[in-house]
C-alpha cells in the first residue's frame, strides 16, 4: 500500500476540520460528461475552492481539460492561497468520479500531500456535515512553486510506440465502449480500444459513489491480469477516469504509472490502430 493515504473518509476530514487543522485545503473537482444533465448533490464543502479542469487546462484545438502548464497551475494555487505544504483534499459532487483527476494534477506538479474524499459531497452529507452555498474566497499567496512530478503522463506518439511491448495499457471506460458495442458519447470518434489494452472499467471499482474495499479492488485487478510490478499506462474517454485508475494503482503500491492525457478523445479521432 502507499505510504500516503490517497483516499480519506468523510469522518477523517470532519475531525480535522473540527480541530481547525490549518494546513487542510479543500478543492472541488466536479466535472460533467458532455451533454450530461446536472442532477448531482448541490452545494460544496465549507471553505472549498473549485478547480475547473476545462478552464485551467492547456488550450488544445480539439481536446479539453488537458494537463495545465506549470505556470497555469501555480496561478491557480496563488489565487486560492494554497501552499506546497498544505494537505489538499479533492472531492466531487458525483461521489468519486472526477476528483482523482485533480489528485493526479497535483501529483504531476510534485505536490506530495494530496488525497481524494471517498464518497465526495454525497458522503459528506451522509454523515450530517455542513454544506456551503458557494465557494469561499481565499487570501492571495504567490508562494506556490511546482516541483518534480510524482506521477507520470504520456502522449499520443509515445503511446503509439509502446503498443506490443510489456507495458500494460489499461482502459477505464465501460466494457461496451471498450469492445466497440456502443457509440462513443463524443461525436466523430471511432469505437473500440487501443490494441493489446486491458479493460478495467472504473465504474466496477466503485459502489454507491465510493471506492470499494481496497482488497476487493486488488482482487479485481489481479483477475484482469494486471501486474502492479510492471509499467502501466491508463486511458479512458478523455483522461478523467484514467486518473482514477492511476490513483488506485498508486494506492496499491504500483511505482510506474502514467496517464494518457488525450485518451480516446484523441486516439479515437486519429488514424491510430484500434481493436474491437
């Protein structure tokens, strides 16, 4: 298991906020699928700020919420008074869906103390904790500096070059999308998967908006033929749930995990090889 607990429970967070632990900072990482309705729990955790992945991502002609530049990421943290020594707790209004993407972003810029809230806002509400109507303003602090990455990223060309090697490519999309049985939610994308990749749907690692027990998840990973001792690249529809797989692999002790940032939004729109 990881030495840092990347997954924390609502009662853990509530206790630290009651004790006014001043280095806990809360970041809302809610993101909605294209054309999805917003029927999620309303409100936010007290004193939270919002990381808008699309607004803070590196601009790209066709892809959204790409990893921000170091300068962009520093600016976000300056605006919200977050320091490199703070313990950042990320959550989302789904439960657990997009918050691991914010976790991964912090890890990509060398932030060591970062976790996600298991169960997100619904889990917080379930233990009768207070909910705020809006995000809280924070004092400006321009001390945040990015550090060497603690997680990895891979681009299209490099991923193309590793097909057929011992590097494991793990796809977080639902099985019917992986197998090309249904159309992709983004228009214009081919159906199928990267040749040689392994299906591990992110939805199968959760129940009722929470991660399943880690032992159960480890069993699912093992039965899928994935080795935590070999290099892993995670992919999904657009890089959101791929970060969720990366979080789980890191929590279970994997050392070499990279996220394919463009994911199927890039691969499916290209002329790269696919399997169905």
